C-alpha cells in the first residue's frame, strides 16, 4: 500500500511514524525546505522566494501556551528540563529529534507543494509542484492523510467604515515582532491565546493598546497600565477613530486582527466530495475519516485538545484501519454517528464553527478512538494538566509560563517550585 501525507508538521510526522511502522510505502509532501509546520519561524510574509504563499503564523518571542509535559508524543516525550513552557525553537528542535528517532526525514519531499488531489477509482491521484524547478509531478496512492494544519487561511472580517481608516489593518498571520508599533496607538481585535499574547508583546513598545473582545467573563490577567479592554468594534468613523458597541470611541494608528483561521484545503479537488462550511468539514467520521471515501483521512482537525497526543492517536486509528485490524461501520452508520454528534453539539448551543471543538469533551473523544482501535488511550493526566494550563493563561498571562510541572502517573501531576 502506498500512502501520501500532506505536511510535515507535528501531525504529519506522527502520521509518518505510524505509517512506516505499519509497513506501508510512504511519501510526505512538505511545501517548505524544512519540517516542523507551524513551528517554523520565517521573517518572510506574503510570498516566498519561489512566488508561493508563505503559510507561517509564527512570531518572534513565542513560547508555548501548554507545558512540555502535555506537548510530547505518547512514546516520545519532550526531554526533562528546568522549565515547562518552551520556545518555538525548542519545539522545532524536539520535532527534529522525533523525526531522527523514527527515521522520517528520508520519506519527506521538501519544497513540494501539493496542488491537486482527486479520486481515481479506488485510488488517489496527487499532483505536486517541485518549487525549485517548477516541474509538475503526478503520483498515485492508495491512501491520503491530510496534515496541513489550521493556520494557513486567516479570517479577515470586514469592519464597517474600514475604507476611512488611514492606518494599517492586518491579520496576526503577518505579525513577526512588535517594532512597527513603537510609540503607536494599537487596537487588537480578538482575545484568543494569540490576541492575549500579542497584546502583551505590543504593549512593551506601543504608546497605548486596546484589546477588543466579547469573552463572557472578564480577563483576570493584569496587563501593563497602557492596555485597556473594550467590547466589540461597531464601526470606523474616520481616519483614526473607532466606535465600539458600547458607543465609546477611541483613536488608533494600527488595527491588528487576531480573528482566527479557516480550515483550508485548496489542493483537494471538488470530486473528492469534501466541503468546508464556516469551518465545519464534512463528511467526516470521528472528525477525521472521509465517510464516502475512507482511504482519505484528516489528522488534527479537532481543536481545544492535547494536540500532539491526539495526532498520534488519530494516526494509530487510521493505520489500524488501513491494515484491516479494525473495520469501520457502514457508510450509513457512519453518517448517523456524525449526524448525532452534530445534533448533540447544536443542542449545547455550539455554532457551526464549533463543530470540531473538543474542550470539555476531549477525553471521551480520545477514549472512544482508543477503544474502537483497541489501542492505548491518552493518559487522563494530559487533559487535566492541559485544562489547568489554559485557565492559568487567562488568569495570569504575565506569569503562567513560569509554572513548572511534573507528571506523577497517568492520572496526576504536581506543580514544582522554582
């Protein structure tokens, strides 16, 4: 069996490790010259040297939002050291160590951008461009694992009156460092982890920063005195002035949009039958396997999860299916399962954009996958520590990365004093 993996970030590497262990032939396609996916930093924005889009949302000074104890793989944890929250470079180094441990680099085609995947009978035709030469190459595969990440296609909302604004409006996807904001008045829109973190980074050089958000609970973090909180933006009224939904107004030189990303698969042909509607991908069984064409799998779609651990578990599940160690339900049964999941989420008040969100339900998702695949589940301690870390981020952004943890066993951890 020939398997193709799109992407060599953490999801692609975990998938490659298990495809090789299953004894299948493998090609991994990586658009960059190095592995690591979202953990690769580049100064470039816009287009790369070959004229292709730069898909990097990494910025200088980034440290992880989750402790290293949660971010390793089940059979390859991050080595012990005197801190829990690592830098981008340290995570990238860890992924290279993982690739070396399992001899993955020999399977990766670098500077290879996949341009089209389409079904051909019971197989898949994959077309890619070798970026240095411009040559278009086609190969045929028995299975496809899509591992291209979440951070490629930024959501850029339209703000009423934005044509009046004299300053720059840009998405955090292009943020690399705060220097351009020095002594300026900056509006940051969005209070996800990136919005919270970039507000802090920018406040170190900016004259004044406002974080606009609609979180239901107040942000407990004590920002520097040059940072204020505001509700959602209502409109832009002139070249500098912004009006908020509480009818307060303020003036700004820059607007930075921390408004998230769309799932984007520009290489998946319409004949594959995959749709993305407001970030709800269909038709996927267990948020990963194409119901109509189950030799196509998407690794890493669920969010608010223990990501690296989940990538590994999903890859194990799919490889067991490919080896015929497990049998999937019928197409009709998979559709019913998926429809029930959607209805359950709608009953909880979830929007379409939250159809792949796990959060408080992630442990049951992991256990369900592991039970079906008859494989080792993710240790409950990972979920407990992840959830605590996320709460600490919102409660004490300035200091939470100084916390240190130690895993005691599959169910418990301790906080280590510095």
